[in-house]
C-alpha cells in the first residue's frame, strides 16, 4: 500500500441545515411563565395553588422537566386556565414561531401537516 493511498481521509457529507423543532416542554414552560407573570403572581403562589413544589414549577417554566398531564392540568388550573386554554396558547406560540422561520429554512424542513413537536 502506498503512502498516498493511506493518507486519504474520508470527507464527511454535509447535510442541509434544518430548523430545530421546538420542544413541547419549552413551549409549555413559556406559556406557564408568561401567564403567571401576566397575573403578577409568584412561583410560590402558583405552586401552592397547583399543589406542586416551587422548584418543580420553576423547572417546568424553564423547560427542564417533562410534566405529566395531571401536573399540567393542575398548573393550568392554578392559573385559572383549563388544559384546553393551555394547549391553545401553546399552539398559538408554535404557529407564531413557525411563521418566523425564514423561507429558505422552512423549505428545507419537510411538512407533514398538523402540529409537529419534538419530545
């Protein structure tokens, strides 16, 4: 084997850049925090009303934890929302974010219709 053949290294293939799909926990956390702040309430007040720990609610708002449907419903109720209201707000945020994606990136991301979330 010659030195020339052994010095070749494969060149990695480049894939087109894809827009990062938003994570469910980030979207929900944004809505919970925004609603709490709009009501002028503290983490402690909402956590107590939802019967969840204040650190856990903080983690939810920052998108660091995946909450069960029961916890999401409790947090929504503590904010005076139904689960449907929470989902509507998340959907609105998601469609707003999708509209803000540049056309070149949007064209590179395959669309399957409906709501698309990364878990």
